[in-house]
C-alpha cells in the first residue's frame, strides 16, 4: 500500500479543522483522540519556555493547547502561572528602573493571579517602600515638609527599622524644625522661634544652621528717634558705656538691666538726655523710641512711628506708645490694654440676639488696633487697586472678602492681623457695659440706616470711644479672625481664639445700611470667607512681639 499525502487545505470548499487552525497539519480525517494526544507535548513545550523565560513562546504554546482542549485544567493552570511570571518579571524590571507606577500596576496584576505568593508579596512591599522613600526624598528636597513626613512615615510602616528611612526621617524633622524657626524669626515671633531653635538643638547641637539661628535669636535693642512725627537719624545714643547714633543696635543679655539715653539736638537748642532703664527677659528685637527732654521714651512696633505729641500708654507700665502711625500707609493705631470684661449682652438689652450669651473674658496681652477701619487710600497704597463700590480715599474700603484681607495684612508687615472676636468687643466697649460705647445715642457714634443716607461716610467723623477708636459702631461691618460658632463655650475664658474650624468668619460692628441694633457692642454676624459686600470691611491689629 502506497503512502498517501494528507490534504493541507480545504476539501470540497469546507473550512479547515480546529486542529489545522491551531497550527497543526492534521487532516480532518484524523481521529479526535489522536489530536488530543498531542496536548501533553504542547504543554511540555510551554513549560520549557516558561522555565527559559521565553514568554512569547510559552503563551503561544498554551494558546495552542487550549484551542485543542479548552477545558484542560493543566493548560489553564500553566497559563495562569505564565501570566503570573510575566507580570512579576515586568514588575521587577519597572522596579529596577524606578518606574514606581508601572511596578505597582504589574505587581498588582501578579497578585490578582496568586494573592499569597511570597515573591509577589515581598516585591510589592519593596516597591511600595522604595516608592515612598523616593517620594519623601523628593518632597524633602522641595522643602514640602508635610508631604515628606507623610511619605517617610509610610515607608517606615513597611520597614520600621530600615536605616535609610530612619535617617531620612530624622533629617526631615530637623530641617522642618529649622525652617519653622527661621519663619518665626522672620515674623518676629520670638517665643516660637526660640522653641523651634531649642528643638533643632536637641537634634543636632553643633549644626552650623542651628548655631546661626541661635545667634540671630540673641536679643538686641534697636534705638530709633522721632521728632515732630518723623524719624531722626544720627541722634546721639548712650547704651551703658557704649556710644552710638540712631538707628543704633545693641546686644542684650537676659536678666541684665541697661541704662539707655538719647539726645535730640535741633534748632540751636540744647536738650537734656532722655533716659530709661531696659531689662531683657526674652529673645527678640526691642524697638525703643527716644525723644527730647520732656518726652518720655517709648517702645513702638516695627514699621511705625510714635504719633506726634503722644506718650506711653497710660494703662500699664509697658512703655508702648499710646498711639502710632504706620509709616508706609499713614494708618493710625492705638494701644488697647489687656484686661477682663464681660463679653455678650444681658437678656434685658433691647435688640439682643440669643447668640450673645454673656461670659467673662480675660485678655492677657495688649495690642494695637486701627483707630478707624482701613480706608480706601490705605488699601490702595498696599494693593494698588480699589475694590470699593462707594469711592473715596477717606471712605472705608469695602467689597473685601476675609481671604483678601489676609493678603493685605501679609503685605502690610510683621504682626499685622485681624482682631479676634473677643479683642474686637473689648476694644469696642473700652470698659463700658451698655449697648453702645458710653452712650445710648447711636447717632453720635456711627453711621447706620437711620442717618447714613444709604452710603458709607469718611472715617472718624463721629465721636470716638474712650480709647480713641472711631466707627466701631456702624459705617461698615468688620471682619474678625475667628470662625463663627453660634454659642460661646460656657464659663470664663482667657485669650479665646474662637472655634478651630467652621464655614463662616465672624463680622462685628454693623453697617450704614442696617438697623442700629446690629451696631451694638455685642451684636454678632458672620459670612463665608469669600463673601464680599459694599457694607463689609475691616480694621488692623498690630500684635506686639512675643505674641
């Protein structure tokens, strides 16, 4: 019998068999059992390709086996093993290339196939650790301390004792602490700067940057002189046995007292020395304003001059000037003393709101507060534009959101901020307890719906309160720093900062387009920080060093 040749193409116009489509050269006349008998050989070839990491050939062989025997368990299992090995190899390659996103995706694919595989679990942990450590390093170099700390914390949860992560974490903590100290120093927040410096010293006592910060924090006295409301350079200064001329800077030692004298000669007249004693009890720069004979020496905030013919504030012995003028804007601010008062209103007060529950408040620090609301002229000096609806240089600036006020305050200089709600009411009352500051006649104190003719008016036209503040009642509402909380916490409080979170910021004082009851000392309102209105402005606090 001769050897026949099996046909390799369609017979009689019919399609080729599944075996033929799988790549074999079997004629459709070959029995099915003979075709299936070839599956073990194909699987063996797939296994050999897997072991040789010839992924393409391994997948091709599995595809052939499954085409011949779709339900074969061994073929399916081997196919799963091949897919797992391919994903794991790709994850390893991406890991070595530091392509963290791809590495994570590939190891995730591998673990979907074999969730408990030790190699996949270990590689996944290594990828996540290395990715977190790399992100921490990048954030550290970008000085994004919060992100750097978060990423190194994540790395340490994966490998708690890994030396590189521990070392990087320490470096991040040190650098973040030092940066916070430098920022506090720049803002003249001496107590904060000193605390951060001490923390950095505990980490790296001999580091050059720590030594430099400690040197900057050594207290110094800056002596300036003012005459007729203007700074005077070259006025003779005696600091103990050291001589200098204004502006003069001298180093101080804690706990030591110094005699400081300033002379202002002028117009051919002779002036006696103006002398005081200064004692240092903390870090910081003390600004000391020296005057002529007959003038008392005063401290004044940075960027300000003592107001002409003013003296030290009369409430305590702090020697801060009673009134100062911001040099750049001409804004006048008056000293508001520390003290205790009753915040809120009694139940019998006409126009009272239920959100004005009385409580005793103690403010432990004095501060400077704008004599009036910020004017449009002052706003334009700092911001270069005027958002107000009613235009006029001496009119209060309005249509200013809380957030925009923060930008103005940052540009104004160190220590500038909004008053807290408690500070605002204390300043408004100025020791009084009635609905308005010292009188029942709202018409004499401020502009409201009954007398404003529905427009704002130039600041300072009505009577001031006893601390010299104008327009605390009416004209425009004034932003405060606090988040609004409908009811004050019960009981006596000291230096309350207000709620730590919320949706609205406090507004105080009432406005030209509202009823007089909203202009009372205790009246409260609130708005979203982004809100603007032609009846809404603010006034400035200058905090004293060390706040």
